[in-house]
C-alpha cells in the first residue's frame, strides 16, 4: 500500500537526512540565541532583575504585567512587534532551509554533503517562497469561504443562539482539519517536483502539486492527515511537558534546556518524515 510505503520511506529518508536536520537545528539555535540576549536585557529593564523574577518564579502571573502602569502598553507593543519580526525571520529562514532538506530527502543517502544542502537551499529559495505564499493565499481564501462566510451568516441571523454558533464552530474545525492536508500535499509535491527536476518553474511545479495530490489521492491524503494529527498531538504534548516543569536550580535549568532541544529535534524529524513520505510517493 502507498500509505505504508509513505511512512516507511519517509522515516528512512528522514533518518538518512540527519546531517540536514542537524544543520537546521544549529541554525535555529543560533538565531534564537541572537534574539534571546536583547530580550533578556529588555525584560530586565522593564520588570527588574530581582523583584519581578521572584514573583514569576512560581509560574507566569499575567496580573503582574497589568500592574506596571503606564509602561504596560509600550512594553506589550514592543513585545508584539518583536514576536512578529521573529516569526517573519523564521518563515524566511525555514523557507530557505527547506530547499536543502527536500534535496537531501530525495538524495536519500548518508554521504549527503552540507555544501549540497546550502547550494540547494540557495537555488530553490525564491521558488519555494512564492509557492508557500501562493498556497497560504489559497488556504486563506478557502478558509474564508468555508469558515468565515458561515460564521458571518450565522452571526447575522437574528435567531442564531450561542449554542448553535458553538456547534457550527465545532463542525467547521473538523472541516478545516479535513481540508488542510490537501493544500499541504500540493505544497509538498510542488517542492519535491522542483528539487527532483533541478529547475525553478514555479507554476509548472504548482500544477504538478495538484496533479500529484489527486493522482494517488487516498494514499497521499491519509498519510498527510495522520501526519497533521500526529504533529498537532506532539506539539500539545511538548507544551504540557514543558509547562509542567519549573526548575529552581542551575542543574534543573540545564536539564530543561537539554529536554527542550531533544523535543525540538524530534519535531524536526517529524517534519522531515512528512516531507520524506511525499518524496517517497513521488518516486514510486
């Protein structure tokens, strides 16, 4: 079955792309380190390095921030703007790195060189960027039609009750879960096709993205649906683990750091498994 071959092929390819995953981890860690020092300095200046940290030691108490007076609004504006900038930087960074990751997954060999990784990342960056922006635009339009319009119509109806609205939201969340894997498949097949054919014809790649998605629809779709659910559950598990761990010693903080890095590397492996599964389906 193609469904099984996608998982086994994706797992094998992701495992053999260890060097590529290590490069992505190192670059992610370096970028986060660059932003962590100014963030720490900013919080120390805004909150104080002694009294505020003692208040936050036993858990995140948001009421403390509301007691900052006139400094609350500019501080939250600065934090929001900083988060937006960091998200944009990581969006461009991972778009760049995905070029090398897809090439490594298609090569499917242990001796894949870092120089090949960065060469492919540079070659496909603009193409991958345009593909992702177009797919995001498609998702936004479909979500507006499938989710936005029904909610607007429901809200405009004078007889719409709160219970009916909540029921509609639950149904629409399920519909979104079913639709999202299709667009992820289109994006992944398009990027695999570009990396396999060594050129940057964006719209031809998008055309193949749709063709590859529907050519073996059921196997591809159920593979992607399972991967979306697994990745979502994994993120929820990580949040639960990390939020429930509050170290109070230097050794505990170091263990938390190691745990967070291991969990992040597993997340990278799951993403590579998804990409590698689509690459395996492409080469069947």
